[in-house]
C-alpha cells in the first residue's frame, strides 16, 4: 500500500545487509524523466503500471533491497520474478495510518483510477499482498528501524 513505509524500511534494511537500495518509483521517474503524478496525468494509471512492470522485469536485483510501488502487485510477471529471485515482505499498515501519511491522494502519484480511495485500493490489493508475501509484518506502532531489524532476524533465522 502507499505510505506503508517501504522506502524508509528499505533504506535501513539495505544498510543493515550492506546492499544497494532500489526504489522502483524513483527508477520509473528517472527512466521517464517525469514525476509519477505527471505520468498519471498525461498517460493514465494503466500506462504507469505497464512502465512499473517493465522496470521490475528489467532491473538487476542482485545484492539489492527493492522497494516497489504499491501497485507492483498487479503484475503477475513482476511478482513471479520477485518471488523467484527475492524475499518478498508485506508491510501491513492500518488504513488510518496510511490515510494520515498519504495526504493528498490525487497528488501522491498512486497508480489507481481517478475514483479510487485508500479503502478500495486495500480491498483490491490486500489478498494479493498476502498471496505473494514470504513475510508479513504489522507496522503499527513500530519504527522503520524496528521493522528493518525484524526482517533481518527473519532472513537469518
């Protein structure tokens, strides 16, 4: 989900594991020379999802921690690759906390239809997140540092 802490946790996890950190949203923006919200406005959310899939299928995952966009879950091809080559973590974050973090939904750059809400995204995505996750971690009342430490513990236990 958007604003679940993927990038914040990912940066700390990469440091702990002495790996490279990749944020697929930033990679999309770099490749397209445009912000996510600009891509959404000019080309639509389905095109943004197609670009996201291409990025996820083409980037090197070796010695990396990857924070995907929340909509990566819609790409069966990308998720199949991530499941085969990585350890997939689902950061379960309460909707009220996500809402408080997202702020202006329209300007956030979320790859969703114009009439989507946080609730409708959760309804679409949660089962998919659970399907693909190797590990589910509830993020309520935890810092990114604590979450990162929990992931490291699970990876090496």
